[in-house]
């Protein structure tokens, strides 16, 4: 019934169309599983893998669409939901910002003012 589904075709569909297609794919997978138990033709049983991958493609596209809409919704907000934040690594997320790392103490500012870096004129 269903050939391998291409992702670019899925991206053009609406969410309701994607959900109906997902239902059809799951129904077909169910019939193939029943055929597998009852001892169906090997040619039909070979379709199980492609159907499962098609289901995964549909679910991936729906998740990408919903995440994209959420990103648009929270675009100007001060805080983002955790699943929309950048992943990076735990150490990078806890690291000081560039502004915090570049900040100097009052004592260091005074030292820099009183003892400026010496400039030497080196003859070549």
C-alpha cells in the first residue's frame, strides 16, 4: 500500500494530515504483525522495517514542526523552556560568561592604574 515516504513530501503536509497518515501506517504495521504471527508471505513481512521507518519519519517531522512553532512563540522571551535551550555540555552551561570572566576587582583596577604596562623601544 505505502511506498517509502520522503521527508520533503511530509514537510508540505499539515499536522492533521500527518497524524492521519501516522494512523494509517500504524494500522498497516498492525496487519503485518498479525501476518507475521499467522505465517504470512516473506515478501509482505519484509515491509515491516520500511513501515517502522516511515512511522519514525512522520513522528520526527511532527516533532520538528511543534518545536519550531514553540521556538517562534518564545523568540523574544527572557527565559526559554528547558527543552528549547542550547544543549552544549554541563560544564559549558555553568561556565562564567565573557563579561563575568573579564571583570576586575577594585584592587586590580588600582594596580593597573598605578603600574601601567611598560613599553620598551627595541632597536632592530
